[in-house]
């Protein structure tokens, strides 16, 4: 009986680990187009200079490139 429970627990852990590491294709981030880096600016009259800037790590995917 103990061996059965241990086997079930190991199988559940394996399923969770493999689902996190899923080898299938993931969706590419649409904001950074998969690079993980952004360099954007758009008009914003509230900002000094009239432009809002986002540079560096992508805020949508946090630099991973995939969502």
C-alpha cells in the first residue's frame, strides 16, 4: 500500500514538472516580438519633452520573450 502511494505522489510531481517545462511552442510576446527588450516611445503631453519612453526589459513578458 505504501509503495502505491509513493508511486502516485511521484507521478503527480512528474506531471507538474513536465507541464511547467512543456516542450511545445509557447506564444511569442507581441510587445517585444520575442527579444525580451523594448525601445519604445509615444506622444505624451504630460511627460517632460512630450514623449513617454520605455527602454530595456519588456514589461509584458518580463524579459523572457514568451508569454
